[in-house]
C-alpha cells in the first residue's frame, strides 16, 4: 500500500520520464503496484482486499430491513441474519452498519431523556418483578382486536424472564400468568413487585385489594407496590419488555396461532434470553446458570382457583377453539358466540351461551396438542342437522339408482303433449338442389375406362 506521499512521488517521477521499472526499483515496490497507482486502479491509504467480503451478500437485506424499521435492534437483525446463513459475530454486524452507514435517521421519533438513575441491589431469590406489555396489531386470526397483551415476570437478581400472552388484562388473566410464569421461572421469590395496576391494588392509595390478597396468601409471597412517580423502580422487567417487543414481537408472522406464538416466545426465552452473559462476584455466567443458583421456593401443587372466561365464535362444525384444542357444542350454536370458562386447576372446561346457560362441559386436553374433544350426542345431532339442512333425506343418492319421473314431471309432460297435438301437421320440405349429385358423369367416365389404373 502506498501513502499519499509515495503516490505523489511516483506520479512526479513518471512525469519526468522515468519508466515503471525504474520507479519500482527506486521506491522498493512491485511494478504491478506502481502501474495500478499510476492508472488509478488503486487509491493511496487503502489496502487491497485479499478476499471477497463475506458481509457483502447481506448488505441488501440489512439495508431493506433498516429502511422499513429504523429502530430495529441490531441484536434482532442478527437473529434474522443467523437464520439466513450469517456466520459472523454481532460485533461485526454493528461495525458494518456503522462503517457503511446503513441505518437511516428517524427524525420523527428523535427523543432524549436526561435523568439520573440509581443502582438498586437485588439479592438472590428476593424479588420477582411483574408488568403488562401492550402489543399492537396482533394477527387478525386471533380475534383480539387491535391490541394483544403480554404479562411479563422477571427475576430481579438473575434477569431470567418469561411471558404469558392474553387477550385482556383482567384479574383472572393476571392469576393465570402468575402461575404459569412462576413455574417456568423455577419457583417463588420472597416478594412480588407490581406497579399500580388496578387488578392488584387501588391505584390511588397503593393498598392491596382483598381479591389479590387471597392470591398472595395462596402462593405465600409478600407484595410490594412501586411508589408513585418512580418509573425506574422495576427496571429489570421493563428491560425484558423492551426485549420482548423489539426482538420477538416484531418478528411474529401473520399466520401463526396464539399457541404457536406462545411456544415461540418460550423458545426465544430459552435459546436467546437465557444465554446472555452476566457479570457476578464469582465471574461471568449466563442468565440460566445464575438463575439456577437462586434460592426459590416451590410453588403450590395447584394454581389459585381463578375463573378465566373468554368469548369464542363457534365454527360451522360446531367446534370452539380453546388453548390449542377444539371442543364440541350442540349444532344449534354453529356460527354463534359462546363463553368458555376454565377454573384454574380443574380438569374440565365449561361452555355457556350468551345468556349464561352452560350447554357443554368437556375434560381438558393438554394445551396446544391439537386434540378434538367431541361429545357423542353432539356428533349425532350434528350429522342429523347437516342431512336435514341439505334436503337429501335419510341417505345420499347412489351413483347408479333408478329414479323415474315423479308426479310433477308427469303433469308437465302431459301439458307438453297437449300442446304438441294442437300444432299443425303440414310441413314444408325444402330440398337443397345444390347438394344433388348427377350420376351420369360417373357412368360416362366408367365406359371410357378400358383398364384398371
């Protein structure tokens, strides 16, 4: 590589009439190098690349993704690129984005927050932080409207977190999320910390509600409510919220079900979040290792018996979807709306009409298994209703069957015959003379022929 000083000297010697070989001997460089700088093929101060840049093939995808979403995390982008064959490191990706200036500036969302934050110590096994995260624009097939909700729980010491997808933020969904997340985190801490959510406390005073106090007693934990205007008091779970929104929710496809999305979130937590490295007093360990060392208490054998109710639309096959399975209802409710109720810890699910009358009770199948639980009476009634609605009768027609004309067909045939008798019988026959063939022509040709051809 030539510096700018060397490049100036090479061009000056060339203008004096020196040959390329003489310049190469004088400067101590190869003749091909001198010729490349003189012809403008190479530039001073830039080394020639010895091999093809492995990042070059990903530039188009990175540019397109950052134009679509200027706030996309580089870590999220790295997750996507790894699925496409990217084998370099995360640091290489960020360096390439900076060096190539691939991230556009978003002037609409430019904000700055200048506020000091205190460092809060979290001993092992002391605190679990909880929070709701609103997720905009869920897939239309979920039927949840314009917003889905993710209940997030995080161990304050290790940073391990899990989430629970829900259609709304009612108290039964809070209890269901608490139980599910607690068991996946590995156990109970001493304290549960919440912000001033109305399902846990009275927002004005911060005092626990009597309903949630029973939940806390069932699990044997203390409850801490964040003081007012302390937005950074539960920063661990808020950090998990940002990761869930930026690295997981942004990449959820439109054609997945709720159960598939929940499974993908659990997989993301195990394979992406739990492998993060944490600095501890004993050295650097990943989140899963630090969390395994926390002294957590075992959760109760059964969850708190809260009633979780959601509305469902019955399919044309008289089935409703619930927790990744399908359950039957009487055929009269097909295409109608029903309410599904499950008491946490019970082994059955109740299905009621809009007026509150329970019309079906089924044994719960394992969530997400795709099982179809149908009552025998519902199956028979559905078959009979389908046959009656089709107008076929007791059985469908066979492919080869004798079906003579019926009464209506015979009456219509008599009318046609009567009309045919009343029509005049005289018919005019028109002969096309152009199509008459004169056989005498063939006879004369045969008489003049003396031998066979």
